[in-house]
C-alpha cells in the first residue's frame, strides 16, 4: 500500500510503514472479534439479570495482559489502551451512567474516565451529596466520589453521605496521582491572582510562595472553574489539570507544582452491588461502638487475631448524637474470604452497628 507523500521516503521506511498498516488492520479485526464475544457475554448476563460492569473481571483482563507484556510498550500505556477497549465493549452490552463531582476536567471527572473509559455516559453534579443521591434514586448506575487525599486526609462530605446512605456499596476504587499545573495566558511576572479550589491551593502553597510571591490566592469551587476564570482575566493564573489547559486554551507555565511528589487522591466508585473476589481485594466497613474503656482497642484486636491487615482507619462525628463517632475501616481481603468472614462476624457481636460498605479490587496508582 503506497500512501500520498511516501514517494520520497527510503525504500526500507516505506516497507516498515506497509507492515504497520497491515498490522493495524489485523488489530482492528481482532478488536471487533473481541467486541462480538463481549456482546455474547452481555446477552448471557442479561438472561441471568447480572450487571454488565464487573470491576473484578476487568482487573483480571488487564492484569493478564500486563503480566504477558514483554515490551517495548510500557504497562501504563497498555492499561489505558485496554481500558478503552473494555469500555467500548461494555457499551455494546449496556451504556452505564456515571455521576461525578463536576465540572468536567476536575480530578473527579479524570478518575471517572480512568475507571469507566469513554464508552460510558457521564453526569457532572455540583456536590458529593448529589452523587450519592443520583445513585440512590437509580438516576445513574454508579457514582465516583473522592475518599481521601494523601496530603489533606479524609473527605468529610463522602464519609457523611455513607452515614446517611449506608445501603450504597463501594464496588471499585481509583487511585489517581494528582499533578497540579499553573495555567495562564500571561507571563510569570505578570501574575497577580491565582485561582483554584481550596485543596489544590493548599497542596501547592509552598511552591506558589516561592515562585509567584506577588500573587494573591483566591478560592473557587473547582480547578475547572479556576481555568474558566483565568481564560478571560488578565494577570490571572489557575492551579488545575493539564486536561483543563487543553480544554480552555491555556498555557501550562509550570507543571507538577504540588508540594508533595507523592500527592494522590483515592476515589470510591459507589453502586448497588458488590464486586466479585479477585484474590487481591479490600473490604470497607463502617461501625459504631459503645462508650467504654478499651472498646476500640478490643475491635482492633479482632483484626490482629484473624491476621487481617488494616489499610485505613478514620473516625467521624455521628450527625444525630453529640459525642458519638462512626469509624471507617478498610482492610485487605474480600468479605467471602474465611478470615474476613470471621472478623466481620466478631464486629457484628461487639459493635452497636456495623455496615459492610463493600469489597472491591485493590487499585493500581494511575499517573
């Protein structure tokens, strides 16, 4: 196959390009064959009244590919490629609706894209509470909410909504490396105001003080809103994502300005069903305990006794009773694992209330 513009190329280069063209057609054929099989799976699931989105199976598919990869294509790139192949195949069975804390190109939106790919239908809402409510009312199939940040800690609004709607399940998690960028259409010395959401400004405070000391900081509702604001305001800059820069036509003056190089946010995917066991899972629970000396220590000892490794623990004030607290834990293992079953049964006996918020595959950190 000879393409326009190839006549001046060395013969060996034209030959290599011809091989690539042939391989592209083979890849296309295989992708469509895979999609046909995925459609068959969709029919079987429909007959059994099973959900199309299966985070456990999707992780298994991607991990199989990554384990077989011998390069030179890096695993991070392959993960993105297969995420979209899976997303497109899933959409042939059913287009899932996913709510997230908007607007578009916020980090919650990027987390939703990372988990579901572009084959899903996304709905931006204006609060974490609204994400929960959309899922609870069956207006969407899933929601994506921030759970904790490595710099700022827990996200209180998310924990509050789990207290209010404990019937919703965590069926997947997303770990997203948070890279903040300084966006503007002016020069560094011309910047007088910097806009972003409070958390983003907090996570870049030292860098800004050192490099843009003349600027005042201004809080807005999201990093996307910040990018929109500076698009038309002279002497203004935004702390936001690279995707926001592309969307709103801004220059990236400085990349990766976060004070901590290990800054990441963990997001929960909430729905109405549990995820199947993969062998590399977490389980999340929420409970209340009596006000008694050593009560929490006794609960934690249960995990030690059953050799269950805790990965996160938070306390949160119970809205309906002054001085009462709800505890959130997640830990390694699936609720179908024998030692996790024993641990949960012990919690049921010794706590005032216990809600299993779900089991889900352990996420890989996404850059």
